[in-house]
C-alpha cells in the first residue's frame, strides 16, 4: 500500500512538472538543433545518436525550466499571471520540483557522456549556465539575451556532439537564435512590466518602457535575419535557404503586427499568439528551408 501511494505521488508530481514546463515548447529549439546537425557536415546520425541527442535536448530544457520554476516559486506566488504554476499552486512540492529537475540534469549528463566524453565534460558547466538564468533577472535587464544564449547552445551542442567542433556557420546560427530569443522574450515580458518594476526584477520593458522595448525587439529580429543570411553565405547555401529567410522575415513582421496597438496594455491572448504560434512556425519554417536547400544542392551536384 505504501509503495502504491509513493508511486501515485510520483506520477502526480511528474504530471504536474511536465504540464508546468510545457515540454511541447521544446519545438522552439529542436529545429535549430537539426540545423546545427546539417551544418556540421557529419551526415545523418545513427539511430542511437538521434535518440541520445533528443534525450539530451529535452532533459536540458526540462532541467532549465524546472530550476527556473523552483528558484522563482516565491516570485511566482506574488504574480497574478504565474500564481497557478505548479509549486505556488500546491500541485507540486518545492522538494519534488527540485528532485525532478536534478533528475533531468542527471539524464542530460548521462546522455551527453554516451555521445562522447567531450560532451559529457561540457554538460556539467552547461547545467550551471542553465540554472543561473533565474538569477539573471535579479541582476540585469540583459536577462533576455542570457536566455537566448541558453537556447543558442542547441545547434552548437549538436555540432560538437557529432564532430567535436562548431564551424563559423553554426556559430552564426547560434548568434541568430540568441537575438531571436531575446527579441521574443522582450515581447513576452511586456505583460510583467509593472510587476517586475515593483518587485526589483530586471527586464528591458521594466527599465526602458513598453515602446522602447518593442523597438529593441525589432532590432533583435533584424539582427537575426542578418546573422542567418551571413550563415547561409558561409555555408554556401542556395536559393531555398534565402526563401526560408523571406518566410521567417514575414513571420517576424506578423509577430510584431499582432501587438502593434497593445504594447502599453498587453492582452495575454495576443502574447500567446505572437509568442507561441509565430515562434514555433519560425523555427520549423527555417529548418525546413535549410533541409530542402541541402537536398537540392546534393541532387544538383
């Protein structure tokens, strides 16, 4: 009976944790990880490598999001928007959240070590970098760019896992992911602008205001297109890469168009549409373009 009770509690905790961190949102980084794979020139990974890469990616994000929820649970309890997250709402204990997060970290180190000894070694400082994100918002409004750096590690990590290095094109894609993530996180932070300012948390909207934040976000998106264009040039990409860039530019424009009259008074539903729908499409469209460009160049050789 006791074993059954423990098992039920564990299942309930895992369900609350998974729902809270929205594992499905791994879709933002996974396509760019595939771009890193394509640019690495290592060829297609084996089935075992593919599984290990997927496990490493999902566990890394689960660790990062879990630690964020655990470290920010006191702040989340004060914010009307986040008060119903698992820990402040009581669906998941603080100890349970920490335990599951650390478990995800262990899985990441194991999967990385199975890929290569170098990946195993690098996974340890990676965990510290991911965990520190929650502290950044208490230190600097550059927290948006720090989050971008965390997501940008995806294409670099895949390239290192398969080839032991990351080329110039991969690093340019990583730079694009950094500023893209910063740009959409700035927009997402608009809804917490007042709360952040009142509670000593740092963000670009809280520091510079909504209109300036929107302009900075647009600048970030412009830099994303520039970095991706440079990456394509370095990689010797063709027309389909550039066509994907045009599509991504359109989606970025749409993302800002959605919020054009709502910078000062943000509608959460519009934020969700801009943040989740547009950005999921951006990563998938660009990845599809890179993949088709690779196939086209291979066929025409």
